[in-house]
C-alpha cells in the first residue's frame, strides 16, 4: 500500500491532517484514515491500496431488483432535469457508468451514448442490463478523436486516484458548448459531520477522494473548467445515507443493511432488524435530506461544468 503525498491534490496546500482514523471497510474489515486539507476541507484516503480487487466484489452496488427499480425512477427524474438544458439530442459519454441506467434513459430520448467501466465484467454487465455500448478499461479505451456534447461523471470521480488528470482529459473531450456533469459525495455535508468515520458515503478505501464544495471548485478550476450550476438534490442517495449512517453509529458492523440490499448477506434476524429500523428512520431521513439540501449541505454535490472561455473546445 502507498500513502498520498503531503500536498493536497485539490488545492496544493501542504500539511494534511489525519482524521477519521480507524474507518472500516464494510467488505474486508480493513481500516483506513482520511487526511484532511485545512485549506479546502477536502479529504484523501490513506493508505491507498495497491490492488483494489479485494474491495470491489462482483455484487458491488448490484442491488436487488426492487431497489434498482426505485433508484432507476430517481435517475429518470435526474436525467429529465439535465435535458431541460439540452433539448436537442446529441452525443453523451459516461465514465464509470455502472449498469448503464442513465445512458439508457438518454438513449431513449434520442441520444447517441457510450459508457466506460473499469473491468470487462462490469462493462459486460452494463451491456447486458441496458443494451448500450460500453468500453472496458480506463479513458485510454475511448477513441482519441471522440468528442461529446454531454459527459457524465456520476458517483465516480471519488473512486479515482488521479482526479485532476481525469478532469483535464474529459475537458478535452467536450464539444463546443458541451457540458460535464459531476456528482460526488459532499464531505462538507451535515450528514458527513453527523456520521464521522461511520458515514455511509465515506466508503473507504473505494472512495479515494472526499470532496467539499471548495475542494471541487479548486479542482475544476485547475483543469480548465468553469462551474455553471451547483445542486444538492439527490433523493436516491441522501435519505438512505442518513439511514445507513445512523445504523452504523449503533452497530459495530458497518453497512449491514447495504450488504443485505446488495445480496452480500442473507436475511438473518439481525439484518431484518436493521431493515425494520430503516423503515422507522425513513421519514426522519427524508426530512433531514430536504433541510440539508435547502441549506446547501446535502450529502451529494452535483456540478455542471463547461470549458472556461479561454480554453478551446475539442473539434471533431
């Protein structure tokens, strides 16, 4: 394993401070720390595993069909919101597309879509589930001359060791007038403060980077991008984060409910008790998500970016 350099990868500040020591991975039980930048508030997982294969099981974020259907409903609403700014279909690319749900929705609205997933198995799953074109590997798998009207980086940037390099390369793939939409967990949210090292969206070590608004603004600015819109609305992730974070504070085994919903565990008595508790916590979690979103302290940050005026867009 290797640790991050002492300088913040977001803003360049020196002297990162260790925090959330002993944060446990809910899959392996391994413990990690988060190094915090005192300037931008961003966090960086340490140590970073040399091999992530242990931390991404085959069923990682592959929820039961009923849960996936609910998430898909919220995804449809999110895509509909994006399409208000893009009434004419164009070309869309998503890095870290998961099962391809969002791209499939865009395709149904007439868009030409392409996805990319880190492994051949994940790419094939997206093809099977959503019937879209998905490349396997990193950005190098994308044709060098490819340009897109819309690029999505949804719940993906936090997983990447080199976020500045990724954003720089994606910025170079934007067509004239194109937009890059980034969604990441908000390390500066009320939910993150409430959960501490038990926060559901901390998700070490898979989440290598932990973004505040200030950290994300510094990173996008350094890569030639300009933030045009910020949103904290994420009802597919925010209320559940409150529920699972609360349960994590009460149970030494983290993310027990999530393991059940991902089919990593069978429905034993303890897991069913957690499911019952989640139902009781649901209304409170929805209210907490609504208030934190209104106060710009929601658990998820979504930013819409374009190239700065001084940066030349890619041309096909």
